[in-house]
C-alpha cells in the first residue's frame, strides 16, 4: 500500500520534472547567474522532498517551488555578498521597493519585446558568442530540464562529450560576461535559428511520451512557439515550426493503443486525429508556402500536411512528399534527413533502393536508423538480419514504448 509520504515524494518528483525549466528561467532573471539559479531550484526541490511528506502537498506545488527557490536566492545574496550588494540584492528579490530592479531597467531601456521568462532565457542563451550546438544544448538543459544523457541522445553525441560541452558553455558565458538580458529588437533575428531548434527538440522530447493528453513538454513547446510567432509575425520559419508541431500533435490520440503500445503512422486510426489542430496547422503552412520562401521547418510542415490529407498510407501522395524531401535535403543535407527521405523512397521506388541509401548513412548510434533498416530488411524477406536490426534499435530507443515496440517486432510481433 502506498503511503502518504510516498505520494508526496512522487508529486515532488513530478513537479521537479515539469516545473524545473520555468523555475530556473525565473531565477536566472532574478539572480543573473545560471549556476546560482540551478542550485537554488535544486535546493527547493530537496526541501520539497523533506517537507511535503511531513506537512502535506501544497495547493500549488509549482508556485511553492518558485517561492522557495526565490527565498533560497535571497539567502545566498545575504550570506555571500558584500554588505552593500547583499542588502540591495535581497531587497530587489524581495520586491520591497527600496531599490529599482536593474533587470527591469535594462528591459525598459531596450524596449523589451519578450514577456515570457522561458522565451527570454532562450534568447539569452542563444548568444552568438556560443556555437549553435552549445546554444541549443544549454537551453535544453535550462528550459526543458533535460538530463545530459537525453540531450546527448538528441544530438547523437556521447554523454561525456555533451557534459563537457555544457560546462564549457556556462564557463564561456561567465568569462565573456555575456549579459543576462533580452536582446534588442534588431538583435532578435540572428538568434532565431537556435531558439527554433530548441523548441523543436523540446517538442519532440515531449511527443515521445506515451500519454493520452499532451505531455507538458510538448504543450509548453507549442505555447512558446506561439509566443515567438506573436513576437516575430513575419518570421516564416517560426510559423512553419508552429504548423509542424500542430500537425504532429494532432496525431497523438492515435499514436498509442489502449495498452500504451506504439502505433506507427501506417497503422493509426486517422479518424482519431485532432481535426482542429490539423486544420490550424494546414492553414498556417498554406499561408507560409505561398510566400515561396520555404525553409526546413516549413518543408517539414508541408510534408506533415500532405500526410494529414491522405485517408490511408496506400492513398498518400508519396511522389509529392518525395519532392518535398528533395527540397528539404537540398537545404539541410544531413544524414537524418536522408534517413527520413529513404522511408519515402521505399514507397516510391521499393525497399531495396531505400536500403542501399540507409546502409551508407553514419547513424549507427541512432535507434531509428536500425529500425528503418529492419523494416526494409523485413520487407525484402531477410528475416534474420531484420531481427538483429530491430534488437539493435530497441537497445538504443529513448522511451519504454519504443523499446517495447522494436523488441516486439524482433520477435515477429
């Protein structure tokens, strides 16, 4: 029988998973230091594990975490700062009006166009002084609260390498004295690419969770992308990403069966797809494509839109999708894009030609490379090779649902 203490501990753990990014974003703005913000939030969750099992779960767990972390930040300033700086800093955090908030003054001076702490932190981390991968990785850590291993998996990079990259990024921010402020309106466009990459990875991480309702990560990614579109209404790639998320999210109700098992696109009951999300996504991408300035996110959204219009896999306009993938690969000639393109080649030209493409890709650490090879091998009647490929994919899959699915395929399921 589960005790009340166990329930409280579970709620605290879930609050940490879901609210860490918001709390860190808020504390970075308040404290002006990444490490101090992360430490304050971590201490707040440790405190929750101590207090909640004893005193009960608070009515608003997320607010409790942020307030406790904020108080922890005040304590740090009072304990470690000089006499003048510690009292001024504590006064700013406490909001007693004795000192103006410098962060607010900077925001007003720049005519701050960003009103969301998380979106603000994304733009702050996506500073040109950092490499694009470091920008994305650091923001995934701070905003999405992803573990280093999950970020490494998203980049197809060994975990120790990613840990070093995150450490170097933080050090560079400190050494270069990169300001924790919102970039001016003229600076925003050059930071957009990294922010879009972050939002897409956050969405994908949430989309992989086997839940009937939208998991918080994917829901947050959509919300933040809407905010970005409002901020930069003429940025077509931001609108394309929003359309891609909506069209992908629309398929969630059919993505898992009643037992929580993964259902591939070909086997999904398309009547379960969310019609309102589909319609909104199609409308957005249709408006974008008429501009004839399609970038990678717009092209991916267009591909999803074509899928959404097909009543079945057999009646999908595969030739049209292949043309879109050709355009996508011309802009983004990566191995992952070529892998996805190979799936369409299999439908248009057959699995043998598609397999020859996949075998030449350097994606041995990517579970979907193995899964795609396995599918082609199975369709070609090479059963033993297919089984080995499915098992290799299962060993690398990031979620339990995907591991179970691939293991089942290996057994002929």
